[in-house]
């Protein structure tokens, strides 16, 4: 038995990871307010948003498995979103230069089973960046749709010295976390698609 898979995200990176696994998700975006709630921590925030995105889309396709996700970069307790300008992107990269920061990705899976979710954390260390490198990277345009102003799966790989944790968490779709959610929901990834677990 198979089931339709829907990605509640417009992120091409999340879709690319699913396609890398041989899965072909339908893309359905949701309009969810991404503002922080009072007292909400970054891990709580990304998991809540992932759940809200998955739930909003699952209402329209109740027969499918719907996966939602959200990713933030946390540098010394400060949350870095997507830069709004070249100057802001350069400031973020200077802040990350030569140090370690956390990337948090929330994932949620909604479907006939209900809802399951998780938050995955990885730590990324940047190599020291000089001003020429910062300006050259921002000039590529890559930082502007990415939390923390870099994309590890693209040109931003040249900024990274080391990762402690799941590389795919940094991309925005932790594969191991996704597979764990599938099993919790009663499904299994078998390299050819998704099959229902017996039980």
C-alpha cells in the first residue's frame, strides 16, 4: 500500500532532498504566521511552525501524508532569519565567521495517523571569513532566501569548516528525523517508496 506524499513548503531544498530519496512529493504551500509567540524558544518555534504548516495543508488533502518544516539559525542566542538586504547578509556572515552556531529544523508529519513532529539540531562551524570573501559570497545572490544568509548545499559550502550533527538538518530537511517520523506514523521508507508497517 502506498500513500500520496505532500510537502507543505515552497523550499526547493526540501523538495530536492525528498527527490534524492526517490520520492516525488506534491508541493502545497501554506500561509502561516511565522512570528514568535511570547516566551517561545527557537526549538519550540520551529517545531510549532512545522506542525502548523503540515496541519494547514493536511486539511485540504486528508488522504495524504503531509510533511511540514521550518529552519532557523541561532548564533549566540540570537535568531538569524533570511537577510532583507546585502548589508544585513554581510552582517550575518561577519557574525558567523570563525565561530560555531546552531541550526534547528522542525519537521512534522500529518495524515490519517494524526500528527507527529520533532526538532533536530546541528552545530556548524564557519572558517574565518575576510571581507573580500563576505562581499563576494553576498554578490552571488545566494544568501537572500536562506536563514543565516548561507546555503550549505550550494556555494555556501565554501564557508563551512565543520559540522557536528546531521548535514541535512542544515539543508533544512533532516533525513533521519523524517524517517523516524514515518515509523512513528506507521510507515516505512523502503528505497522504492513508502509502505505501511504491519501491526
